[in-house]
């Protein structure tokens, strides 16, 4: 599942390598800006260059975080096999807690995207609550978002609701991640008007100028309305198809065109 949470988590993953005035940090920072603007080919190329720089610098933590970010971009662009290869390549040796949570969250996002919700639940429950203590709130929010979606997909509605509350406690309203998560839960659980909540998340995404996230929400809105309001769904699919096409994301665009 490619989500608002993924966008936030991508920023979190890259922030660890942009805090220092290194070549890899500078390149990763540029990649973050490119991807946020919807320039995926340019952003991924910058991540590849950042990876080479991190290896030259012999910085294992930066290397790991850059590879995680690359895996997240591959998940976002529906290249699931490559995303899996990248995320499985990252080694736990020398990994700090924040990087480990980034990796688990990225792996959960991939499992949710491929509808392997039970696997995502297992990943979530392998992280002990005290491991999240002191971790950046945005990363915690993104982690809990993927957990909540996994629980909803695995039909554990009570756990999904409990975890959604944690998303609300860890994130600011202006991120849109709470609305996104709430919409996905409502959609997966078939428990209400998910489109109304998707629209709130979409408004936040437009306000934040994150074109990928906006287009992705349009896709899920279209899916939700495909049976009840097919004409409106077609309009939403057309919009997301065009947006993804302009971002150079062929698989995403093709999915909207179905």
C-alpha cells in the first residue's frame, strides 16, 4: 500500500542521512525534495548516487537508511519484487533503533501493499512497545499507521481501532496520515463512508503539495466508488492516471486506467 504514511516515513528515513554535511547526506536531501515533488526518476537516481557516496564514506547507518528509502520508493512505484530485494538486503548489524523501526515499517508497507496483511501484523507485533520510546513522533505515527491497516486487513477490527488512536497521538493533524489511516480502516472494514475521509486526506495532501500522495488517494477513492458511483469513479481514475503518467510512474498510471 502506497500511502501518506509512506511519504512521511520516506522523509524520516532520509532525514537520518541529511543531518550531516556529507556527500551522501546532500544527495539524499535532494532526493527527498525530488520525490516529494513527484520527480521519481530524478529522485531515485539521486538515491543511487547517495548510496555510492555512503559506501565511500563507510557509513553503515546512512547506507542502510538510503537502501530503505530506495525500497520505499520501489513500493510506491509498485515494483514490489525489487522493493523486497532491497529491504531484505539491509543488515541488522550496527543498526540503531530508529533505523530498525524504519526498516520494519517499510517491510509492513510492502506487505500491506501486496495484501499480505497477516505477515504485516506479525512484523508489527515483533516490535515491543518500549522499542518505540524516544523515536521520532512522525516515524512512530507512520509505524502505527501500517500496523492499523494490517490489523484491519487481517479482520482484527478492535486492534485496528486501538492502533488508530496511537496514530492520532503521535502525529499532527496537518500531516493527513490520521485521515488516510482512518479511511483505509473504514474501507477495509466496510464500516462507513470511506470516501468522505479519503477526501479529508486528499485535501491535506493538496495543501502540502505532495502530488504522489494526492494521486494515490484518488486511486483508492475511485476503487471505493467503483460500484456505488461508477461515473464519479471514472473521473477519479482519469485524474490519477494523468498525474501518475506525468510523474513517470507507468505501473501506477496503468492501474488507474483499469
